[in-house]
């Protein structure tokens, strides 16, 4: 067994049913598997819970299981560990990073904050533990508007790290925030021209857009929202066809939850790709998940002092959310 590559590199017996073996290991290890909407469909199918990043961490917090396996990206494992310090948190591949989180190094963000004293720091949950530790309140794509609006109107705000989400929230709240210049490589890549062509080819289709996308894409949307919000909209809508501008993994759950409806992935600007995939999310595989459960490696750890500091802005978000009833 070797974890030097960032995942358990160990041989797997030929011909075994990985899904069935994973099911057995979950029972044997008192483990639960949490999967983000963006991972491979085969992993979503063996997961106990599917959701977006903070929702998964909050689910983990409430579960009695000894072991949490987070199939997503590294910062999600960190968030789960912050909220579940006494549980063993595993990820199938430590190399599953996040271009958005990586676009906001903690040392540079700290300098930015110090250069603008007196600001309340609002950070998107898609950040490292070190960045959360510098933050006053964490937000998600679904509650960012309400959290920002809950702050006094004269409060100067720093918003990080996603410039597209930050600018979108500014546009709908009227708050003039200082926005960190970070972005998600997946949501940056959607092509306006190709989306317009798709709309013409499918005039009855509703366009679903994540707010991490550029403004030019957001303006074409029938619904702007988090992955969970887009899924709910598709379930509730009378429309039978949807064009989806977020990471293509969400289509797996949309198709399962909305039988008879058609989902079309919005294409990126790269003409060689039919849809937008997150290469980091796709590092999660059934083989790696099996070995992670088998050997209980790799394990996420967070420095206790950083974890304590990072937990506070998450708790503040939850307190505000409860007060607002969201």
C-alpha cells in the first residue's frame, strides 16, 4: 500500500464488483460516503448522500459514523474535518484540488485584507481552511445574497475569492464590495456564442446557470442558482428541456430526479470538448474510493488552531441563516 501519489496505489483483484465491495466496507468500517454533484456518476450511485460542498459537511456533522469519505475536492474534506474534528475524514485523492480555492492563496489574501482595514471579510465556502480562518463570515452560492444584505448598509465588505459570484451579488444587492480576483476554471469556460446557438436550436429550453459563471452567461439564464437550486428548479419546472451551464456532473442527478426531461450541457469555448468537466472532481474513481475505504487513507488533517478560527465564520453564517430563516 502506497499513498505517495496522493491516493492509495494498491492492486485490486480482477473481476471484483467494486460497488458491492464498497458497500461491504462501509458497514465494516462504520463509514459513510458523501459525494458532490460534480463527481462521476458511478460514485454518486454508491454514495450515501449527494449534495453541494457545505451541505455535505453539515450532513457529516450530524452523522454518527466513525469515518467520513468525502468524494469531491480537497477543501471540501477540510470543511468536513473542521465541522467533525473527532471523526476520521478521508478523500479518495489528495490531488483533487480546486482552481477557485487555489486562486486565493491565504498569504496573499491576508495582505489584501491588511491593505483594506475596517472591512468585513465575506468568503465563499469554496476556499481553503487557511482562508476561512481569515474570514468574518462564510457564504454559499445559495445564501450569499441574504448574508450580504444582512450586514449593515454602511459596512465595507471584502468578498472572496470568486469575482463572478462577487460581482453577481453586488449587482443584485447594490453593495459596492471589494472583490478578490479569483475564478473557477470550469465556470469561466462557457461560450456565450455556443450558448446562444443552443438557445436558438432549443427555443423551449430553460437555461440554468451557476453564479460562478461570467456575467455574459448569467444574463442568458432563466434560473441562476447553486447546484442544489438548479436541480430543484428543474424538478419543479413544467419545462421538458434544459440547457445547463455548470459542471456536467450535475446532469447525472438531474436525469435521475427528472425522468422524461432532457438536459443539455452548455459547451465550453474549447471546440474539442462537448461539455465542461472539472478535472479535479473527476480524479475521484471507484477504484480509489474502494482503496480509501480498505486502507483508511489518505486522511484529511487540519491544524487545530486553523480549524478553530475557520469554524467561527461558518458558525456565524449558520447563525445568520437561522435568524433569517434561510
